[in-house]
C-alpha cells in the first residue's frame, strides 16, 4: 500500500525539498549579510576611532595653543631682557666721570636698544649761555646697542653689561617708561652734575620699575665720601682738578648717602651687585643675573679713592713765590709786573666765584670759602702794587683788609672748616703772603 501511494505523494515531497533548499539558501544569504554587516560595522568603528583620535589631538593642540596664548597674555614681558650698560672714563672733560645707559633687548624681534640720558649738543644756539647760567639742557635718546658698543670701543672706553633679573611685569613697566621719556615732549631735562645726570636718571628709571628697592637699600646709609671727593678722584691732579677744587663750594663737602653716590656710573654698577630682589619661591635672588665685559680699554685703572696732593700744591705755591722773588731781583718794574699779574689773576678767579654764587644756578659753587683769598678786591690790590712809593693810610687799610681775609681763608682751608679746600689754601698761601708783605713794607 505504501508503494501504491508513492506516486501520489511525490510532488509534495519535491515541494518540501525545495522549501528546505530555499530556507538553507536564505540562511546562507542571511549569514553572508550578517558577516557583511559585521565587516561594515567593524570598518565604521575603526573609522570612528581614527576620527575620534584625530579630533582629540586637534582639541589638545587647540587647548595648548590657547594655554600658550593665555600664558603670553599674562606675561607679555617674557620676551624682553633688561640690562645696564656701563662705559668707563674717557679723555674729554665730560668723559672723565664715566657713563651708562639702560638697555632693553627683545628676543622675539631682535631689537636691542639702549636709552642714553647723557645727550647734549654744542651746536645748540643757547648752549653757552645755558652752560654759564647752570641751566644745561640734556636729553634722553634711544640708540642701537651694537652701534653704541662700537662707538665706545673706537674711542678706547671700557664697556660692560649687567643683565638684570626683573620680572616680566617690571620689564614691561620699564620699557613703557623709557619709551615715554624718549618722546620729544618729555626727553629734555636740566642737567645737574651731582643730583640729576645720566647715571641718576638710569638709577631712577630702574628703581621705578623695581618699586623703590634701590632707594630703600641705599638712601639710609652714608657713603663715607663727599661730592668733592668723587670729583677729585675722577679728575685726578691736573688743571681740571684744580678748577673743580676752586669752583666747588661748601655744599659739595657734605657726606653723600650711598644712594646719592650713584651719580657716578661705576658706583651704580658696583651697587647693583649687592641688591637682592624677590624670587618666585618666596625667597630672594641677586638683581644682577649675569655680568659681561664687552671691551676693556687700554688706559690706567680708575682710582678707588682721591689721592692727597697737598704736598704737590704746597710745592707749586713755593715755586710761584720763587718766581715772584726772582722778578724782584731782576728789577723793580719786573717785580711790579709780576705782583700785579698775580693780583689780577686772584681777582679774576674771585669775580668768577662771585658770579657763580650770585648770578647762576650752579648751586654747588655757592657758599664758597675760596672767596676769602680769591676775590675782586685783588684787582684793587693790583693797582696798589703797581703804584710806587709808600702806602697812604687808606691804601694801607685796604691792604690790611685783603691780607686779613686771605689769612682767614687760608686758616679755614687748612682746618677744612667748613670747606675742604686745604689744597687751594696751600697753593695760594706763600704767593699771597709774599705780595702783601712786599707791598706793606714798600717805601
């Protein structure tokens, strides 16, 4: 029976086999589809990973750039370097006391500029009148550092630089100040030998940026030297030395504070080596971060203290007296000429001292005790000396007044009270005494 039904059921069996094959095919296709989807998903995941990493790197770079920008905005002076340039003494009168300038170097732009407060011009139409009145006009100018170094090397003057450890904010403040100061409307100032010169201007510019550190450290202590001492030390023994000693009055003999002593550029250079400033860790560090000598001049070393030339001046005075005595031995006329010339010279110096004290702003020449033996009365004495014969009562009284003033001046000078002009006193004592004594005894 089973065989009889076989032909009848065959189509259904074939249909079932077809269904099975179709289902197997569908399964295979589905498996391939899932595999393809998995591959696509894997590739998509890999692409997304790579894009994510790239995006993360990009964000990191952007953040780093912003951080650097923020850091740069917080410390705009990081690219600046500040230094003090000091130049040694030179040959000219105005070069004897050295020089200095403040330098600012920009590492980013390569600019290297020094600000020099010692600029004056002989060609100014009013230079001589201003000089005579004590109203000299100086100014600050900005120069290329390399050109400045080359200039001082060419005239055989030493050059050294001190790199200063200022904070970025202090460097910016200093740069802004010196640039403002160098503007045409602000650049000029009335020069003073001792209290307002190139070095005091550089000192005060640095001190302004440092918040007054230099004044606090040095203004309260004495230097052990006077303004006259420093002028003598750097002028040394020559005509300039003698002129300074005659022209300076009693105000120049008070002791300077260490802060005032910084009017000498080399003293400022020395003082900066002692200064300590706060560091970022709450401690202190030296203000001078480094120091370099760029050029050493071939000239004698600077004296550390003024030399005592009293013996030299006394010998010069004796030599002048011997010259007057030799003229007297030659002839009476020669004696009168020599004595009158000496009196005229003393009167000329005296008139200059009167003008300096009474009619100018050269305040360091005020209260000058040298007027006791250098004064215009010596012009009158020249006329008395030139006349022949014995002195009348009035002439004798006049000679006595001149002699008394000179004696008082010599005594005060030798005692260094109130003015330290002992060397000038030794220079004039013997010639004055000889002229006055000869005329007093003349018949």
